[in-house]
C-alpha cells in the first residue's frame, strides 16, 4: 500500500522560505530510510512538501519529522529576528 501527503506552508518572507528550504535539502537528497520519499518545492512564499511512503506508519513518521524540523527552524529565525 502506498500513502501520500501534500503539505503547503506559508512563510512570512522569501528569505525565511529560502533558509528553511536549503536546510531541508540534505534530508530530501539522502533520506534516513527508503520507506518514504519527499519532494520539496517553492511556490511564491509557500513551501510545498510532497511525501510518498510505503505505508501510513512511514508517512506519519516522515510528515512529523519534517514539521518538527520546520517548526524548530522558524522558532530560531523568529528569535534571531527579535534580538
């Protein structure tokens, strides 16, 4: 069984989007497991994640990992912006 997810996240600026995009590229190029594959795209101020996994467990793990990484990066960027 294959499972798919499409996630679109809006960023406050293209600068933030570019930083997050570049930080995620190594993970996309060399995933830790072959159970899922991710495609990363930029659409305006949106980051688009297209995830395909062999099963729903792998899909959930992959989506959660990317969302946690993105959340961490945006929090750091916000802290740096205010200091």
